[in-house]
């Protein structure tokens, strides 16, 4: 399979439904879920570099707060709140 075909496939079939905070706002969102060395990570945003998807923003998840959906095998629920690093690292307000 060529690189061109590879771009059409999702990086991971796993999804996580979680509460996500951006500045002062918290909302529900769906992100791609990956496990790195056995630890869960939510992929918040990807960047396309020359046709290859690479993770841009990642949220570490507490494994104790992650549970698998009883209805969809590839879906998980996260009982904690993830934080958008773009607002935390720069100290920006939600109005910036």
C-alpha cells in the first residue's frame, strides 16, 4: 500500500468521549485514543506533514478514570477532564 492510500485510514479505530477544558469553557468531545507503552492518550489534534498525519496536541489520561463502553467495543469513556495545552502553556484567556 502506497503512502497516498495510507492517509485515508484513521490512525487508530479507538475513540474516547471525554470532558475537555479550553480556558474557562468545558465541553464534551470525541478524540482518537491511543495507548503508548500501555498508558492511554487522547489525540486532541493532528497535523498533516507531507501527507503523513502526526499528533500535534496530546492529553495524558488517568487509566483509573478510563472505561470501555458496553455498547461500542472501540469506544471508551473518560471520567476526568482533559485540558487543552494551547491555553494552559501560553496562559491565554478564552477571549485572546
